[in-house]
């Protein structure tokens, strides 16, 4: 009997750290924010809980974030968002079906000011992802006389930016000679879309998205400017209503 007692004690001793770890992991899950919104279109508010598991008790980073959605009719859905900082959900009708969609955003925590986004609809109790706008055609190149040419689409008139104020640095990097002649083919750094902003287009058209896409010169900190684009979702795709180039100050 003593042997059995000792064996059980050893097993419990070995398992205790794992039991404590499992219990601790469950306790780490926290409710970040709660929302009430009709996102199915039935006229009743769903309860949305944005939950996360912190990387550590004092950490601002969540290594797992998700939304739990419950309807008054006891239906439920879960959306997994991955990791991130300071997550939040905004509710606007972006696809213009008269039902609010869920726009999730969370800073990635990098130096570039990038955010992670997800857009979902739950219209008619069917959970589906709505693709977000992309700008794959933006390109650029350094050209003679200390200038940078930026193309926002294949057929658009290029943006020409004068970079004489950075001439000393570009000469040092051997991109130009002292007279502004280009010494080697060099392209500016086209960053991905960093941030989206919900924008009301008009009372009749509803909401769209404004995107901010940074363009840098020879290195990331060498900011040239930002491409600001106003997007509208129609017939299953995003179109650009307006595009502006904001030169860095």
C-alpha cells in the first residue's frame, strides 16, 4: 500500500506544474471589449465579445485575439484575428446591404505604423469575409535632376516629386552625382497600406474607406509622402473615388 501511495504522490507532483499551467492559461483569457449591434439584419442586437490572451500578465501584446458573437436566438459565431495590440471593432455598412459589417483593426507594433485589418459580414446569419482594398499597381523610380516619379496606376499621370532638398544624402549614397545625374537605377520604397479610416461618402451612398499608403525614398525613414485613396465598395469590388498625394513635411 505504501508503494501505491508514493507512486500516486509522485504522479501528482509531476503533473502539478502542468495542471497549474493549464489553469493559468484559462485565466489569462480576458474580455477586451463588448459590443451590441445588429449585424445579421434581423432587427435584433447581437452580443459581441472581443477576447484575447495576453502574451504575459503585464504585456500589451495579445498573442491570440478573437470575437465571440451570440444572437438572441442562441446562434453563435467565432472570428479569429491572430495576434496584435489594442484591438477594436468598428461597425459600418461598407457593402451597402443596409446591414452593419465588422471592421477589425489592431496595430502590428512595428516602427512603420502598420495596422492589421479584417472585414466581415454576418448578413442573414452567414459569416463571410469581405476583401479589403489593395493597391498593387503603385510603382516609382528615381529620375535625373533629383526627382522621383511615382505611378499610382498603369494609366494614371505620374506624380513627379522634386527631392533637391535631399541631394546631399542621395549623392552620398551614390544614387546621383553632384549635377543630379542618376548613377544607378533606384526605386523608392512602396509600403503596403498602413491604415484605413471609415469615411461617410454621402447620405445616399453611405460609407467607404480611406487608405493611407506611405512612399519612402532611399530608406524607410526617408519619407517622401503618402498616397491617400478614397474607396467605395460596389458590385463586389472596391473602386477608387479619389486619390491624393500628400508630400511629407
